[in-house]
């Protein structure tokens, strides 16, 4: 191996395996925490923005606006209640409204929510068929990509929905769904849903409750009482943001929640936790820098004679300084790479654990743009920790050291 | 007449600190190819003179020419480069780098001097010093004698013009003392270098009977103790 500042620094680090390993570990933990927080929070934020994109307003039953947003856009909370079907037609006629997408929730399949809706919902998220066709009749289902992968369901297969939005609900065996299509992955909430016409949700509960759908009187009575869970609204013009929510909220049975506002509120709340994690990571990183400084400084004391010999052999003070800086940078780079890998492995593990809840999607393979700063931070930490020992190496007094 | 390898005139050096007394050294000249012994009791300035000859220290007064170059006029950077290419220095402490193998310790010489590393030169030196089977050994795996031979090989690596050895026979018995001086002299001759040994050991005089002798004393008028 050719001798240069980095190969000599590497040999020196390998000569003190315990001290090197401990410093590396501390540095790696700091960087791992930082990259974990950056990557996970970024993915959650981007995922949330993607799912809410293009939806200006969510109309649902009175209750917590955040709960309405979480249940209707992200499908991670229980709905606030139901609203009359007539509200959809009334809103659709409003000149301030461009598009209204209905949502009827209540059942699930293998832990994935069954969302009664129309083709507009699939189009809104850019859903494209991988297999089969879109639903065109009640009790037909189109599966999101993740649902199909996780359940192993195929086109033509039938399944029974479970009552409720969590696993373990009573199965509606008398009203089985038939899978007619499977969607390509979109990276949105669509991947985690079982999509079916709104009528399916009504039909299932009519069958379960023993209502004869062929009896015209019974059907007419049911039609009057039809309900939806929520309406996803797209404004026709920005002016709608001013008057439409107020107009809807003035009606006693409806509430309008703005996803942008509620999501911002949610991230403000989560942000405190994220900031705490970032703070802890920064403290660990600072400890790593201190530990590296102590390790390099102590090593310098032990290696004074080595450095004096190098000077006797003709090495300039700059060369000695470079040697110490190389050692610091090598430690930092190795620690940063190790920490970055650990951080992303932790995101991947968390993503796999959370995938059982079918709510959040996290991948260790996604790198947040902010992580580029981590490299700069790591480099700065390495330089800061090694600059003082390097300066001391620069000032090595050969004569005194050799005379001791 | 031989040209001079070494010429010292009215040389003095004072360590920093209010209480330190200046060390003064007698004028001295050494023709090329000849060897010299700086003899004197401990603490009389022998190591200081070697450090001055190697341009590790810079004298406050006097002239100091090595291989025809006035080294007192060299800048710090130029002095480092000159030392790496001209001087082979054997410190009293053998000071092999513990994290490097014997072979790497030898290649440290051209690395430090900014010269191209020649692996065959390292092998040749190891063979000459009977250390070829220790090339990949770490210093702690060597005996004291083997470590000294590695230090000698490292000092000779860049084919120096002047070899400076500081107390090379300290703590050696008579046989080991004679062997060490013989080895250093033969390697210096091999490299075509002059040899200057600083010692308080009178046995070195017997081992190098033809060497010029520069006697330093602890007397304040000539060379007070460092």
C-alpha cells in the first residue's frame, strides 16, 4: 500500500481499535439519529402533502376538523360521522365548486379500508390499472397496489368485507366483493385502499340488515336515508376559500375542514417532537466531536515521537497537520457513512413495522434533500475536532521531543 | 585537497527562556568522506549540535555549512526539504512507528522527504541488514537489536550525504557497541556518506580510530549544558 496521509491515518486508527470503534460508534449514533429524523419526517410530510394534493376542502359530519381530515384523506382515524347524500348534489351545483368526490367508509378487508367512491377518486390520485378494469357495478372492487401485494388477491377473486375499519370486525359473508381490477402503485393513499362504488357500501349494509333491495317501497325509503362519510371538494376558483367553508359550516349538520390548514396544524404539533429528536441528535453529535477531539488529542501525546521522527525525516509541519486532519476526516467519514446506513436501516425497519398498520409508508431507500447537509455537518465536526490536535502537531518541537 | 562536508565557525545557540545560558561550539571542519565523533559528558550540548547540523535548530550566531550549503540561510520549509534529502538521522530513541510494519517504517523516509517510494530500495536495505524475513513485522515483534537495524536502514533510505547518530551505543554491552558502530559505519560507507556520532561513550573512539574528534566540555566558556 502506498504511503500517504490517508493510508497512514488509517493505519494509525487501526492500531487503536477500541478507541477508534468507540469514537466511530458515537459519531455513527449522532449521524444515524439525524438521518433517521430527516428522512422519516420528510417522507411523512411528503406523503401527507401528496395525499392532500388537489383537495381544497373536506366536508363531513360535525366534529374535530383534524379527525375529518385524518379519516377522509389519510384514512388513519375514524370518521366524525355521516352526512346526507343530498349534500353531494347541493355542493356539486355550487358555482364555486369544480369537483366533488364522495366517500363512504365503514368496512375493511384484511385491515385495509374499503372506500366507497367513484372513478374520479382514482383519477384524482393518478391511479392506473395494472390488471383488470375499473368497477362499474356495486360489489365490484378495485384494489390498491399494496392491498393486492399484501393480501395476494387477484382479479376474479371474491372476498368478504369486515365491519369496522380495524381488523377483527364481523365479516359480511352474505355480500361478497369481486375483485375486478388492481391498480399500479401511486405512492399515495390509493395504494392502501379497496375501492368500490359508493353503492357497494350501501348494498352491503342493506343485505346484512335483511332489506329487500328489490322491494320498491323499501328501496325508496332507503334512498331517502342514504348517507355518505365525507365529500372531497376541489374549488372552482381561489375565491371559494373565502366563502365556501363559512357557508358549509353555517349548516348545522355539516362541517368543512381545509386539509392545508389542518395538515399544517398537525405538523406543527409533530414538529415539536421532531425538533426534540433533532436536538438530541445534535447533542450526541457534539459528544462525538468532543470524544474525537479527546481521542486525537490523547493520541497526539502518545505519538509525539512519531511526529518528531517524521519531521527529522524531512516532513514539513504542514504534512504533520495534514496527517492529523486526515485522521479526523477519516473518522468522521467512516462514522458518517456508518451512521447514515444505520439511520436508513432504522427507517426501513420502522417502515416495515408500520406497514402492518397500513397507514404510513416509509422506505430506507429514500434520501431526504436535507441529508446533504448532514455530510457538511459531519465534515465540519471532523474538522473542528481535529484542527486543534493538528495545530499542535504543526508546532511539534522536534529537538525537545527527541531529547526527552 | 578534499572538499568539506562540514564547517562550523563561531557557532552558538541559546534555548528560549530567561535563565538559559548560550551554548557555544568550537570551530570545526570535516572533509568529505571522513567521520567525526562529538565527545563530551551528558548535557554538554552534543545533541544540540547534532540538531543544528540537521537544521532542526537554527543558531543565533555563527556559520554552519553542510555539504557546501549554508544551512543557516535556509527557510524553515527549505530546511525540512534539505534535511529529508541530505541527512540520515539516528536519534537516541529508536522511535519506530508502532502502527507500521518494518517495510512501511522504512518507506516513511521517502514519504516524509517527498521523494518517490522505492520498494526495491526497502527490500535491498532489509536484505543487507538481515531483516528480510521481518518486513511485515510490527516494531513490538522485534528485538532491541533488530529495531536498531531498522532505524539505521530508515536513516540510510534516502542515500544521505551526512549521517548523524545521537548516542547510538547507549545501554549496549561491549560486543553490541562494536557491532552497532560497525553496522552504522558500513552502511554510511555504502551510502557514500560522512558520519558524525555524538556520544559520551569512549568505546566509540576505539571503534572508529580514524574519526576526527570534537570535544565538548561542560565548561560555561565553551559549551554549557543544555
